[in-house]
C-alpha cells in the first residue's frame, strides 16, 4: 500500500511531459508561421516575375 501511495504522489515525470507538450506547441506554431510566410513569398516572387517579363 505504501508503494502505491508513493507512486500516486510521485510527480517527477510530470515536468518532463509538460516541457514536451510546450515544445510540441511551439513547433506547431513555428511550422504554421513558416508555411504562411512561404505562401506569401511564393506570391511575391510570382508577382515580381510577372512584372519583370
């Protein structure tokens, strides 16, 4: 019974999981931002290419 209580009260792995979730959230946000920027750059270069011709 003592080991079960100790296991339930042990929170050492919770911090690592929280940091992992935060890192995953930051990665998703960065990927979304880079994708949006890539689309804008592609549009810009297409516009420039059309005006140069």
